[in-house]
C-alpha cells in the first residue's frame, strides 16, 4: 500500500494529455488506489491453484493461507475505509452504524434464522418459493448497509456469514449459483469493461512511462513477498511464485474501481491504468507459474519409488486413498499387515477423496485439520465434513492402537473434480515422498458374499492413477479381511514374472516379517509360445528388438530376486514357503488358482502384470472385466471364481501407463528369428 501511493504520484507526474484529464489530488484517491493494489482475490486464487494442481503442495498451502488472511483484512479495510473515501463528513457514523449492524446480525438475527432454516431443511419443507425469502433477506441487508454509508456488498457478505451451513447452504447454492455468477455478475462487471478506455493510457507523449507504472504496479507485491520469504529461508523461486499468486485480483478489486468511478474519485486515465494492471496481474499468473514449476510435467521418472528398491531400514511412506469411512477401515486392515518397527517405520497418509462442489469454500475445508463449528458454537457440518471427521477418527484410532511410534498416521481431505483428481493424488504422493499409493476397489462386498459396484467413477479414478503414478500403486479388493487379531494370517503370493510381480513379492515379503503372518509364494512357470507379429517397417522392427531385449533383462531380474528371496527368507523362516506350478494353456490358469483357493488363505497378493509375451495371458485378457487388476487379479476378484479371500493387486512404479481403453495394445508381443 505504501509503494502504491508512490506509484500514483509517478502516474500523475508522467501523464500528460490534453484530452483526458486527471482527477484532483485527494486522500480519497490515494486510499482507493492503495486498496485496489493490496487486494488478493481469494476465490480466484483457489481456482488457479486447483487448475494447476498446486493447492495440495507446500507452495499452494502457503499461498492459500496467506491469501485467506489478506482477504480477511481486505474486507475489514473495505468496510471501515470506504465510508471515509465517499462520505468524509459523516464517515465515523457510517462505520459505527456498520459495526452495530454486524453485531445485531450475529447476536440477534442469526440464532433465529438459523434455527428456523435448519428445522425446515431437516424436515425437507424448504422449497424454491421459501428460498425466495432468503434472497429477499440478502437484498434487505444490502439495502441497509448502502443506506448507512457502506457499500451494499458488505451487507450481503454479513448475511452470508449468518446463514447456516450444511444442506441448507448446498440447496441455496444449487438454486442461485448459476444465475448469480453466470448472469448477474456478468451484467455487473460488464460495466467495468464499458468504462475501460484503453486510448486514455496510450494516447499521450509519455505513454511508455505510464506503461512502466502499470508494470511496477504488478511488481510491488512480488517484491514484498520475496523479502518476507527470504527472512524465513525459503528459496527465491518459491517467494516469487507466492508473490505472483497473491497478485491475483478478483471481484473486490473491480467493485472498488466501480465505486471510485461512480463517486468520480477516479477519472478515465487513472481508472484505465488500474484496470490494465489488474488484468495483467491476473492473466500472467497461470502461464508463469506453469512455466516455472511445470506442475503437469513433473511426474516424469526421476528415481524409482518402489518397495522393491526400498532399504530394509528405510521409512515406508504410503498414501491410502478412501472415499468412505468403510474404505478407511479396510485400508487400516491391510496397512496393519505391514511390519513396522522403530528401525523401519511406516508413515500413513489417509487421503479422503471428495468431488469438488464448484465453491472455493470446499477447497478451504480440505485444508482444515478438523471441521469447526459455526459462530455461536452450534455444530452444523456438511456431509463431507462429517465423513472426514469419521475417517480422521478411524485413522487416528489405528495410530493410537499401534501403541508405538513405528506407525505414524496423518489424515486430510482432497477436494477436486473426479476427472482430474488423480493429478492431485500424484501431487500429494510426490509432496510426501510416498513409495506406495493404496486405492480401494470400486466394488464392495454385499450380504450375499458377492462384490457389487459401489461407484463406477472410482474405477475410472483407479485407472487414471495407475497410468502415471509417481510411485507404486496397489488396488485393494476387500472381502472382510478383518482386523489383525487372528493368531495366524495366511497370505498367498502368486508370481508369474515381471516388475509388477517383483513389487508384489517385495510387499508380501515385508508383511511376512510380522510374527503372525504365514506367507506362501507360488511361482507359475509358463510353457507356451509368444504371440507372433510380422513387421517389415524399420522403426517397428527396432521397437520389437528393444522389447525382446527388455524381456530378457526382466527374466534375469526375476531369477535374481527370487533367488534372493529363497536364500534369505524361505531357508531361514518356517512361516515362509515356496513352490512352483507349470502352466501350458489358458485353461490351466483358472484351474491352478482354484486349487490354490481350496487350500484357503486370507489375502492374495499379485502383480498386475503385462504378460504380453504369452498366448495364455493374451487370450485371458480378452475376458477381463477389470483390466486394471490384470488377468490373475481379475480372476481372483470375480464373483464367478467364488473366492472369499481379499486381493491386493500391485503395479510397480515406472511400468504403468497401460492404455486401458485399448485392450489389444496390452497383449501384443512379437516373435523374432
């Protein structure tokens, strides 16, 4: 604000135009000018962070918190200083009247209106006609604050604060959001564009210096943020990015400019200079942040985040994604199997996935540790907040039950559109250095011991996560695995070959270190021919050769890892066993799995597998209902197979990216001479 006053003085000094005149110098001009520069558009910033998938990163959280604080002070300054900018003689009375209005609304009006509206909402008696009276209350409060000398938006803002949250707020937003933001706001702010005379900025001799002022207006907040972040030892790149994000302007800045125009505080040149600066500040944020951080391209493989390559004494960090509290309970049952000690602890991040509701408030709730009550102390949570509290209680209960610091648990919610929520999951996994992402299967166990679809969207999310995840991924099919209270829990690991199977074996091996776990590893040896594909094109032939060489390398890695497992684990642990079975045709696979299932186990651990070098699995892939589980995982999870055991399907980082929509591309392999 201080720098802004100096820049206004420069603007007056540089501007020379005989057609467009400048306003008279007054404290009102300096005040409005400085207020416009200090404003940060919090809802707009939330949208930018959401679009760039940065609001769950450390940078995004700092920017979000700072913007929330700035926006609060902006509203306070707006309420207190606008009367002094417009009604100097009676400004003190306007301010005192506004304070009294706020107190009356919160202390007297709010309890009455909240009790009435919540009762109507709970009894489903609130219809669109009654919501009309809610809108009339909005107009009444706006009219009152406008009469007493403050802007009408202050009354609307206070009215919004005193209304109850939860189902009522969702009902109001569903009815009014499209009309309010899509129609009324467009009409109001179209006046801003109609008053914007760009010729007044560039039609004088010193227009270059005026343009320099516009640039400097964009720089002041960045410089201030760089100074503050440097005091806290943050990198200059982060300070620049935070300052750039806090430059985002929104509705409040345009309302201030409209007030200045209507009250003839600003004339056309000053109005045009500030509008140019506001537009420039907001327009450049997304491209520059995207250029600096490349948030959508930073998930390229830099180092392998896998369980197979994790040191035995390293901390295992995993991300457990859930949609409901039932999923949270299931995830805890599988997480509890990981053998955690003080030498090799396990850090669990419970991530509650919530579909975005097109409101900035939803993203703010995502960053709250726990749901908070409204003013006055009465609790009124939305359904998502209640679910988050239950999930938090479930995960924290697991952490307390563990009884030592080997298991550490942290819970948060992630609010995003389901179409792009996988990118937010990637951000969270990368930010926390996770080696494993656990996902719930899109089906749940019904009373008839059959798996029924919970939500088909969950399946699409799982596929999207598996395609480009920054670490290994596991999909957990829960058939009432139950808590870890059994004397012995039997795990059966089915190994065919490839990186996904080695990752699955690494997870099973880690679980087998627990004293109450029995692990049986079954290796399926394939005796069939690869699929033959004729290729005469040079590039295709080179790709074929490269793939065949990679296959040979994978076989060598398989043999080495299994030898290590047999020598280190099987020979030294009575609770770990190893056996092999031969498979010659596609019909042998379900038969072998059926025989294994008859022996009984509590949990299958399998790799998702590509199996493109085998006719056996290429033929079976045609019949897969859930391609994301792979051939063996799909068989074990199917209702036709009839198993009562839970299944964990694992994909190793660096070997995902399957095109799920093209099954044929997932089964091709070539035979070379």
